[in-house]
C-alpha cells in the first residue's frame, strides 16, 4: 500500500454544524503535505480525527490500514495547536513520560535537539517562553520515529527566526519512509518544504497537487494560488 | 541562511541553478564531493525530495555525477564547466537586455552603457 492515510466520505458535525462534509482523500507515503485552508475550513477537525481525538460522524478513515485508535497512536505523532504539557513539569520529566508512552521515542535524539536549542532538561516548563515551549513540544513530536506526523499550525505564534528553526527541525528529522502533514495558513513560509498541497474549504478538498507542478503549469506559487482560489 | 526563491518557477530548478552558480564560483570546486541531499536540504531549508530532484537535474547536465555509496561529485570536465558558465552568462545578459529594452534602449546602447559604467 502506497498511501499512509485514506479517508472516504468523512463528515463531522458539531451539534448539527458541519465541519467536514464528505471529505475524500488519500495521502501518499514519504511526502511532506501542506493542509491549507482559510480559518474554519476544517483543518484542525481533520487532524484531530486522524489523531484519534475526535470520532467522525459518518464516513471512514484509515491510517496505514487501521482506524484511528490505540494501534495508530503508536505510529502517529501529533503536534496539537495548543500545548497540553503541565507547566510544573521539568523538561526531563516530559522526556521520561514520552519515552514511557511511546516505544518509538528516541531519547538521545530528543536530548540532542534540546541541547542545540539551548534548553536545559532541568528547566521547568513554566520558566520557558512561549516560543521555547513550542520548540520543546515540536522536539518531543519529531523525536519519535513515527510513520505519520500530524503538525497542526506548528509555526503559528512564533517569530520568523523560530519559524526557520522549526522548519529546519522538520526537514532534518523526517526520513523518506515517513509522512508529514502540516496544517497552516502561513503558506509563504512553508511552501518550500512541501511536496504536495491540499486546499480545503468548508470541510471539502477544493484543490490538490504538487507544489512544483503548480509553478510549472501556472507560473505561480502556492501562496498566490491560494489568494486566487480563496479570494474574499 | 535559507535560500530565496521566486514564485513563478519550480523550486527544484531554482535550487539546481543555485548549486550551478556555487560550482562555477568555486564554492564546490571541480572533483569535490557535494554535501548529501539531506545536508543540502537543511542548508537551503527545502524539502529533501525537491533537493533530490534538483540533483537529478544536475546529474543529467553532467555537472555532477553520482558514485554509488560515496556520494555526488562535481565534474572535472573543463568543457562541461565552461559550457555551464557560458549558459549562465547568456541568461544573465538576456535578462539585462529584456529589462533595459523596456526603457527604450537598443542592444547597442545597452552594450555601450555597460562599457561606460565599467570605466
């Protein structure tokens, strides 16, 4: 099977309000994919369903052949939009927790990444700045040897230099057999690290393809295409 | 520092061009081993698959050749290096002509201007 993720007619309603409507898509292995769409288009809902945090109202989704659940959580590494780590914990506590939870968690790699960041494992989370906390969270997610990484707005609230660091961490820590799905609306920053993109709006895929083929055929960047497709 | 890309051309071609210039200007001298795709992707801050595609492009032009297991090396073939340099110079000159012709300059005037500026 060459697809890591497949979903068919996936719908999610929040008390009757649709967030995803008959979403059908497949995500190939070994690629970095941008999940792009305006605010409220269903990006986070889709990622949360894939991460096993939400159940779809109707339709099906499989990740490497399994429906999201205990099994898939062992090979899906998820970066939520907001941090869920307790602020009283030390960085070393969290590393211990992650390595206890996830057999694919690579402790030396995590320590190495933190060292390069200049974060002491002795530091308590509440002493770290917002940007540093986000970096720590990303380190935890990328230090797993997962088959699928789901990154929900990884560069949302951070400065341009931190953004570069985060993108670099993503590029250098992914291997050819794993897949990364990055949701964002900061397209310019992320475009050069993507293989393919998915535009979603109102819970449906409106366009998809490879980044370089859009440039080749239309002579425009994904950012420009986005502005054209989602013109207000 | 991440490389800069314009939006109207494929990224892999722009990467290939960047590396071509690095080779011609001696950042990667003839016969030298290039950094791995992974390292180059990190330097340029681009997707490794896109870097891989740029490498295939360079291999096709003969500027770079892949040795099994040991990596990719810059060619020592002077003819290929010279041709690549000329092709790059040609493109730059064309770009200059295209831009300045919009201001109403003829090619002769454009050439004169270059010589004058250089004095």
